[in-house]
């Protein structure tokens, strides 16, 4: 028997390798098809991850601090309006001596100290242009008082210096006496912004109206 040369394997070794190869091909495991690869699970998006991260977070209680980016509501002025209404009522008090006030039938005429006589003559002659008018017909005493105070305040704001107030002649009162006329006289005398007043001329209302001269608001 010849000895194999070099590193060559003997024929018996080739036979053994062939036998092992046949055994591997005949094995059930070798015949089993390869399993398909599992699909990769989809990853959650960023919004879902954020919701999961803050799931246990507790919101803070509301703060009393103002938000500079949000417009602040205007405060309700109900109490201020009520106070102003009360000021109007308190600013014009009724006369104490009602008998004297009702019995007075003289012409309405009043001028504060320092008012020139020429200004009064001009007022009585109708030299001032009447800029506004208030009619108190049909109002009660309290209603007339508030209406007169508000009217004079508006005239001062608008710089209407000469105005007319229609108080009536009292023919519709219980005893046909000029009660409202004398109340208006008393109320006007209490106003510091009233410089003077006088009875209107006949074609401006006569004894049923009074012409009032107010201070300049400028």
C-alpha cells in the first residue's frame, strides 16, 4: 500500500466526510425552512411619548398674579355711579322755610358778589345767547332736583354759560302756588358755579322760566 504524499487525505477519510454530508442533508432540521423574520414594531410618536411622560403630573393651583399678555377687564362702576347720584341729590337741598318759599311771588333775581351790574343788565335784556334748556314740567320735587343738578353739570362740562330752566308758573300745583319755582331759586343759589339768574323775558317763558348765567369752565 502506497503512502499518501504530502498533506493529501487518505481515501478512507474522504469516505467518512461524504457519509457525514449525507447524514446532514437527511436530517429533519436541515430540511426545515428558515422562519420568516419578525416585523419590527412601530415606534410611538413624540406626542404619545410626551403624554406618557406627564401622565402623573398634577397641575398647579391657579395663581393670583396678573397675566400681562391678557387684557384686564374694566372695573364695574356701579358703586361710583351710585355715589355720584347721591352727590347730585345732596348738592341741592330743599329750603327750610317752606311757607316763606311758597309765599314769595317776586321776580327771580340773584347775583353773586363781584358780578358786574352790566352783566346783570345784559342778562335781563336777553343779551346772552341761550345755549341749553331744561324743562321740569311734570317732575316731582326730588326728580326736578336731580335733573337740575345733572343738567348744570353737563352745561359746565360743555362750557354752556347761559341756559334756561323752565319750572312753570305753578298753575298745576295743588294750591296753584309756584312751589317748584321757588325750589329752583333755592337750588340755584346753592351752586357755586351759578353766577347769576333772573326771570326770563315774556317771549322766553316769562314767570315760568329762569335764565341762568354760569361760570366759564375754561
